[in-house]
C-alpha cells in the first residue's frame, strides 16, 4: 500500500495537544475540512470509466481529530480495486505478450500535494499564528 503523508505532522500534533481545548477543536475542524478537500480533489483527478474507484475513496479522521486517512481505507475496497496502483503508477507492459505499457495517471499523491499548503495555512490560522504549520509541513509519498 502506498502512503502519502505530510512531513512534520508529529511535531504539529504534539504542539497542538499542548494547546487549549478550543484551539485543538479548531485545528481538528480544519484537519477534517482539509481531508475532505483532499478527498474531493482525488475524486476529481481519478480517471473515470465506471466511477467505482472514485466512489470507493473515502476519508476518516482519527478520534483526537488530529490525523486523517484518505483513499481506499478498507481492505475490501483496496482488494476489489487493486487496479488503483496501475492507474496511480502506470505499468511497464510486456512486449512478449503484446501488452502495451500504461502511463501513470496519478490522483492520490497529487491530491495531497495540491492541498497541503492550504491545510498548513488553515492550521496556522486556527492556532492564531502560534504554530507555524506552513513552514513545518511538506507532503511525502512512499511505496
């Protein structure tokens, strides 16, 4: 499974946990809104043949509200839509079997990259500028 995450999240979460409850609530709201923005962008970027992959994408915010997961979150969804990897990363193809390569049409990584600066700015505003989230957060994708 591929993970895309924002670097520096651990430092941001630790800093937010030490802030007053109203600030934590405000940050949690912004993280939830940011997760929805990433999900909406993913759905807008994914190539659509049947719409099944886009419909299976979802977002989930953890109990403390300071972490979100976005994508194919259940094992069943990921297993039934295994082809998301071929869409996201492309394929090499096979000359001996006369299968042409398929170019990548990334939608997960770019959705996070496009929204990370806005999420960081929202967190900065929610903390009243105390937390310089914009400087601390960068997106990172790993396989």
